[in-house]
């Protein structure tokens, strides 16, 4: 087999397995210490899963709660906020629909609408008093999310955009 063909092949991966690992870490914070010496961020094929793992790892190292609701902003985002002397305040987080993942534990929501869009399903979800859109890749598998079904969502702090609750302006830029 030519070397070019070998190099262009994708490594075997399973988004479902990656999500199961991340979901397990969120459900049982006690298992985090057992996993951290066995996995590295580069073990995750999907970039967003690598970033979520890095966030969980950072929260573990700094003894912060790992609960699927606490958001740990990336070092880069924290540095940008510090450089702008942003005071401590209530904020609103904005996350793009394709950066939110469904998992076993996290922010709870209820599916209002499920739209099959070819290679993905667009879910319109109510979480608390907020409307959330999540884009779920189907990866060639059938995906069905009935109206009213309960789901859990997570995202990494590196993909969250930070806005002032008072002025609605982006605090990073």
C-alpha cells in the first residue's frame, strides 16, 4: 500500500465511545483520578471531545467541581478577560449549536423539535427557561429524538463566548 494512502486514512474512532467516557467522568467524579493517568487529550479523535477532556482535566487538577454545569473557561479566554480588566460580574455564555454535545449527565433539557438534516439532526431544546439548538452528527447512524424526550448537554469552556449580562456585549473582544 502506498505511503500516501496510509497517511490519508482516518484513524479508527468512535464518537459514541468518546462521549461515553466524557459522560462517565461527569457522572462519577471519583472515576476521574482513575482515568487521568490512562488517557491523554490526543486519544480523542474529535476536537471538541479533546477540548472537553482538557477542561475536565484542568478542573480535576485545580480541585474544581466536575458536575456538568460548572463552566471552566479556557486559559486563553481567562487571559483575554484579565488583559481587558473585566470585573467579576454576571455573564451570559453563548455556545454554537455544533459545539454542544449530548451526554449521560450535564445540563438537562427537553426536546421540542427534532429535524433530520441529512448528516445531522438539529434539536430544539428547552433547558430551564432557555431555548437551545444542538446539532447532533448522525455519523451514518439513525438518530431519533422524540418530542418531549429528556436529554443532557455539555460543552467545553473553550468554545463558550462570554457576554455581559447587563450590556450584552462580548467581554473578550
